[in-house]
């Protein structure tokens, strides 16, 4: 009886801890949203979203953050595209061709280490290379920098998704005379497509929200970049520079920029879940 009572007590204790953990996470999330929305809602306007900064914008005069919105989308889209082109083949090769070999474990361990490296370290590395080639900060170098720390995370995420593909599907495809490449490209990839799309969108969200790395390599400008070799503004840096000013009106604009960034990330999350449910209809269960 004592043993049964102890188990019940342990179960209740862990249940309480789980509930407390959930409440802490949710309260933190809602607190962040509340602070940003309350402080920035009054400064948010259509003009702020559709105009670039005018003269004296950081002194409280006219203008908006269109340059930062477009720059962030350019940067995140380019970096995610590069990371996908590199990360997806790497994950497929590790899982489908290397299998559970010792070399595959070493590659996975290396990718895990790279996932844990702070983005500012990648930024410092890219900045060093940029200085070596005597290049200036630009959208291109920002894309390269963000791709460096986004690629390992995407590769590992896709690698884990591939583990959910039933082995029976592969065996059936091989029994029908398919080659390994056909199995990987037409069976495995299609089966794992919902998870792959989720990994890509998560990578996009991380890319658009990073500030430390791009500060060194992307630069900042009040203009919309016209080419890959122009500097580009980003929303995280727009928030940083506006909060650094002592003018209350500009600080409110910083929180309004934060609302835009949160809205983009939240929209990505909703789109990820919606698209995953749509693609799940094609998945064999």
C-alpha cells in the first residue's frame, strides 16, 4: 500500500510541475505580447508600414519601416532558400545513404554542435571573411551569414523528419524495381514533405528574427536594397536602433516594429500548421 501511495504522490507532484511549467511558458509569452502591443499600438499606422524613413525619422519626424520589412523578407527568403538547397540534400544523404553508420553519427554530432553555436559567432566569422575580401556590408553577406547558422538546424530537423517515414514504403518501392534515387526523391521526400515544410518555415522564422549576426555583415540603410550588393535594414535592427534613442515617440515606434515582427512570426506559425495539415492528406499512415 505504501508503495502504491508513493507512486500516486509522485504522479501528482509531476503533474503539478507540468501544469506550473505550462503556466510559466504561457504567462511569459502573453507578457511579451502584452508589453509590446500596449507600448507600440499607438505608434502603429499604415504610413509606418508603407513608407521608408524620412529625414529626422530617428528624431521623431515622418517616415516608416518599409525598408526594414522588405530587407528582412529579402534576407530571410534568400538565406532560407540557400539553407534548403544545402540542408535538404545533406539530410537525405545522411539518412538514406549513410544510415546508422558511425560516420553518420559523427556528422549528426557535428551538426548538433553547429546548431548550438551563437549566431554572433557566425557573424564574426563572416565579417572576418568579408574584411579579407575587402567587401562592404551588403544583403549578400547577410544572406551568407544567416545561411551559415540556419543550415545545420534545417539539416538536423529534416533528418529527424525522415526517421518518421515507414521502412515498409522504401521496401515496397524497391520491390517494384525503383532505384535508390527514385525512392529518395519520389517516395521518401513526398512522405516527409509536411515535416520538411515545417522545418523550412521554422528556419525562415529564425532568420527573420536574428539581429546579432546581421549587424556585422548586412549593415543598415534607410533605403530599400536594389541589389544583393546594397546594405539592407532588418526589423530586429530597426527595433534596436529605435529603442536606443532617448525620444519617447521613437521608442514607441520600436515597439510598433516589434509588433510587425511578432505578427510575421505568428503568421508563419499559423501557415506552417495549416499547410502541414493540408499536406498530411498525401501521407501514407
